C-alpha cells in the first residue's frame, strides 16, 4: 500500500514537471517579436479599441477585417479570403484561428505614428489605413 502511494506520487510529480516544461517551451513564450527601439507596443485595451470593428488595409491592398463579434477575415490583395476568429491577448497580440484549424498570433505596434503588424517570424507589414466596418 505504501509503495503504491509512492509510485502514484512519483507519476504525479513527473506529469507536473512535463506539463511545466511544455508550457515554458511553448512558442508563445519563445517569440522574439523583433521590435525596434522606436516601436511602441499596444496593450490589450488599446489594441482592442484600435482594431475591433475595423478593416485594416495593407499597402498591397490586402484586408484584415476584425468584426465586433470575434469573426475575422483576411483577403489577399489579389483576391482569396481566409475566415476565422480572433482574440486579443493580454500581451497585446491578436491571435487568429482560421476555419482550417491553422492559427497564428501577430503583434501590432505603433512605429512613428503608423500601425505595423509584426509576424512571429519578424516580418513587418505597415497598415495603410483603418476604416470602420460598414454594417
């Protein structure tokens, strides 16, 4: 009986350590957003106010649409649309889960008064304009 409790405790500790290591190794914790010294990060509240209910237009004509109910749509400059849902995280990132099951998180920063999207890979995409979604 004593040996069974010891084995159960050992397994519990191993599981806890494994889960802790998975959380620490998670890509969310390992992201180097490659921001610049002149970038100003937005917090969750500011990013929510800035993009919710808005269409963001990129310089290549692509559109990111952030509906107020959490729906998201990305339309390429040349056509073709991906649909999904978004959420704004506490660290000021916008995370999207597409209907295909793929997901990504992007960081938005203000750089010299311009809104810029930074991907997890460090690519930077300035936003040309922000307009309210016409309902």
